[in-house]
């Protein structure tokens, strides 16, 4: 018997019941289609992530540059803009505590006594204050 005949007889004697007895298969498989699919999609997802990340960085740089130029063209310092704005707001009458009616009337009396406003202006301003107080 020749060697090739022995090998053919040997191949026929191996049962074909799905057991490979340690033989290596031709195709690599992890045993799970989900894992195989996940690994095949990874390069696409990674590329998509990189594109979105780069777009976000470019958009952020664009917005910051635009804000910088806008603040600079308004004649303000872009680095201290936020602090300057907060300081101006804190010193404005918008956040100042409301004066009582008595304090406003005393201020009007003081203006009249120093001669800053006339008696007619005093009477009109007093009348306006009292009307606003009644309505408010």
C-alpha cells in the first residue's frame, strides 16, 4: 500500500460529527456573531468619533475667536470682559436697593433747599412720587 492510499483511508475513518479534535479551522471565529460584528464596525465608529470631535474643536475655536473680536471691537478687554461686566452691573441702579418713599421725599426736600430744583419742580416731583407709590 502506498502512502497516499493510507492517508485516504485515514481521512475516511475520521467521523464527521462536528468534533474537530483540535484541528484549526480555516476561518477565525470568536464564537459569537455579535462580537464579530462589533469588531468589524469599530473602525467606522472610531472614524465617526474622530470626525465629530474635530468638528466640535473647530466650532469651539470659531465661537471663541468670534466673541474675542466682537468684544475687542467694542473697545473692551476680552480677558477681563466678564469681570468688568459684573462690576458695572453691581454698581448699576438695576441692582441697587429700592429707596423708601420717605427717603425719596427727603432727597427732594434737600434738592429744593439747596436750590437745585425750583418749588414748582419740587411740587411736580413730589406729586409724581406719591402717585407712583399709590399705584405701585
